[in-house]
C-alpha cells in the first residue's frame, strides 16, 4: 500500500479528540464506498457527481473540525449533519431511480446514520 501517512497525531491533527480520528476514518470508508458504487453510474449522469461531492464535503467538514473552538465546532457539526441528510437523500434518489442497488444504498445510509448518531453524543 505504499508509504501513506496514517499517524495523524504526529502531524498535529486530531490532538483534541479520539472521536475525530474515528469519525474521519469512518467517513473515509463511507466516501470510498460512495466512489465504488457511483463508479457504475455513467459519467454524464449528474447524480454520480453529486454523490461524490457530497461525500467529499463530509470529509472536508471533519478536517475543518480539527483545532476549531467549541463554539465553531457546534456550527461545523450542524453543517456535517445537514450535509449527511443531503447525502442520504441523494442515495435514496439514486436507489429509487435504480442508479445504485437497494443493498448498497442501505449499507451506506446505515453507516452515515451511525456516524451522525456517534457525533451527536
């Protein structure tokens, strides 16, 4: 797998919470799953790109959470939650319109829901 960097603490990232490391890794897996299932969607289908952008937005918010003040954290978490709801909606639309399978949509939606519930605590 090469020499990719996974020790975030040495980089000074996520020093203020193991929950952020867990959440980041979980989101990384969710986004990977979205990329895998959306790879079967034709490139000229806009939903393919909406799904991918939605997943990347979740990762981006989590990276921004690192090192922010408590007040800003709440605002960013709200952004994460609303982005999650939007992504779940895209997955449901993709499932209903047969762009992705019921099973794949359900798996990804379940993982997003678990992550949102985890971050709410």
